[in-house]
C-alpha cells in the first residue's frame, strides 16, 4: 500500500472519530434536556393536581357555609335545616328561646342543624281547634324531616359543586381543570353525606344533651319513660319531642309538666352544698319541674358546722318532698340535729329507711374536718383516716346484710367508703370530691353488681368554688327508678359556676353494667404516711382522689 493511501485512511479515521464524538455529545445534551423537560412536566402536573384539590376543598367549604340550607315545614313550625363542616358530626336541634338539643346521631365531616322558627298561625289555630290535630301532625313529622333532609342533601351537593366550578373558573381559566375541580367537589360532598348516612345512630335519641334554661329541660327532653329503646320507636320519640315543643309554644302562662309513667320514682341527688344560698332555689326548681318524689343529700351541707350555720337547713322545709340526709365531713352533730328537726327530713347514720317505695341505707362521715389546716385528713387520706373512712363503709355493709329486706340505695359521703358495699346493693350514692363520676365497683363473685354514682357540688363548692380560674359548676342529678326500684336512667344537670346561668342537661340511659374497677377499694392496702415514695395525703388507690373539701 502506498504512503498516500495510508495517509488517506488515517485522515478518514480521525474524521469518523470526531464525528462520533460530536454525535455522542449532542445525544447527551438532548438526553439531559429531555430529562429536565420530563421532570418539569411532572412537577407541573403535581402542582396542578394540588391546586385542583385545594380549590375543590375551598369551593366545598364555601358552598356549605353560603348555601347549604333549606326551609322546611315540620308540623306547625317553619324550620331551617343546614349543613356545616364539622369534625365529629352530630345533629343540633335549636328551639329558641328554650335552648337546644344535641344528639350524637352520626359520624363524618358534616353536622346537621335544625332550627325551629316561628309557628305558622293558620296551622297552629287548626291544631288548637281540633284535639286530634296534634296527633295527626306528629304522625307526619318523620316524613317532614325526611323530605327536608333529602332536599337539603341535594341542595348541598348542587351548591358545593356550583361554587367550586365558579371558583375554579376564576383561578384556572382552563376548561379541563374546572371540570376536574367540579368532579372532585362532587366526590367530596357526596362522600361526606354518604359517610353520615352510613353511620347514622338512631338510638342516639336515647341520650340527648340539652342546653338552655333549666325550667324548660323536662318539657324539651321529655319524660325518661318515653325515651326510645330501639329503632322502631325512633319515629315515635321524634314525634314526642315535636309535640312537647308545640305545646310549649302554644301555652300562654305556664309551661306544661309531663307526668311520669305509672310506677316511676324520681329521685334528686344533691351533695356538697357548702352554704351556697343559690343551691336552694335551684333544688326547688328541679323538684317542681321534674316532679321529684324524693331528695337525697350525701352531705357537706355546711362549711364549719357551727350553730349559726344551722339556720341554712331551714330551706329543707320549703320542699314538699321527703329529704334524706347523711352527714359529711363539714357537717357537725349540731348540723345533723338541725336537719333532723325539719318536718320532711330523714337523717340516716348507719340506719335503713323506706321512702317513696325505695329502701335506703346511709351512714354519716366519721370525720369532722371544717378546718383543713388542722384536720387529720389535711385534704387527703392518711392511714388512720383511711381506716376510719373505709370502716364506716364496712359498718353500713354489715347493716345492709342484716336487713330483712333488700336495700335499693346505700349512701356514703366519701366514695372511698363505697368499696365494702360492693355486692350488698345495686346502687351507692356519694359526694365529697366535687366531681361527678359514675363507675362500677369491683364485683364480688356470686354477688350482684354495684354502681357507684358520685355527685358534683350542688353548691359549686361554696366560696372555694371561686378560687380557680373558672367557678365550680353547680351539679345535681335526677335518678329514675322503675316500679321494681331499678335505676333506669339519670339526668345530669350542671349550671355554670357562681355568676353564670347556662344550664346543661345530659341524659344517660342505663343499658347494663359498665366495666368494673380492676381493684376492689375495700381490699386495697392503706397508704403508709411514712413511705417517702407516697405523695402527701394521697388517697387510697382505686377510688377517685378526694378534693380538699
């Protein structure tokens, strides 16, 4: 091969090498550009998707707030139904000016509100003229409410989607994105309504929570014997509520009081009045409005147990019902004697009595500790004091077991005394802690279960109730017993602390025994005050820690 041919071949190889390098470089540049473009498109798509979700949620919430309401006719009422975003769902029935009912009717992110407005004059007059009209009207109530809810659901979906479409059009100005936003709003709203529908609890009507004026509570909530016990009676209970409210609105001078079912006994449980004069008018109101048969007081009526304080008990005589009392640790023997001197009062001190068909056993607190600075309890339980407090429970338990007839209710002041009473009686009432509590005592094998109900302070803990940031609420409970003296339900009444007038009523239906305590207080070791690991004045484990009462 000639030298010229060799040179030509070498030049061709170099040119091919250079060309390959240029092609590779161009490919790498093109690849990097395509990668950046792909990543940019993915980022934009994610951003657009998040924007669509945000606009859809904003549109749904805005739509619910602006237009998710419907006017309906419920019996003689003009009412407004509305749906609002909520965390826990539920239904609120507002009955101005009487108050409102709150029912845990469903779960989900929406709450149903029903506000009863004015009475339609024509329909109201028709009800008054025709005695059977109220019955007919109540029979149509369920249908009225159902139709209203369906109309409200359709309107809610339509308003939410329409609001979202308008908002998306203003934000995106792109047809596809607007369509996606509307579709997502439809899914969110429809899904929320679907969750609410699937989680409906018709039995929730059994335990409504009332907020409003105390005088109106019995009429709005209704009698305990009328509370629904199964789904088939749900419509009937709704009719009762509407009928009660209708009668209230059409009554000119007095509120109606509904009589309890035959054989029902109503007991008012009060405790820890601590000389608060506000407690007596409240007790009288409840006695009258709830048609109470018997008042039970589990002690601490006074603060120091002095003779001048004894005049405070004179208000007992103004109640036209029996008043059963046991002594608290702030009540002296003089206080107990002053209560016993009232014509309608019964004082129990390791004794048994039968009142209003109920057999009741009670015992006074063994302590007298009006001065917390020098009292042996010092706001807690040392070993000797714990032995005293548990000891009176053991005394009363022995008395109950020796009774010729079964005891329906046992009364102690401090819940620490309740442990030995487990199995001797179905119900123990106590106070002392200023905190309401309901729990099952540890069950003794072969014995009946025993429910412990600890009442709050009916006097708002007296002057000490003002020591905290918020005043202690005034608390009392109405207990409902059937003809066999079994507790069926209880209404827990709470009035905002001294200076506040808001009243809350919560109804609880006794469905069966709750889970018992794992430890029997009567068998719990008493704390050793010499133990450096124990907190000063620590209570016996098991029962709730007593407050410095």
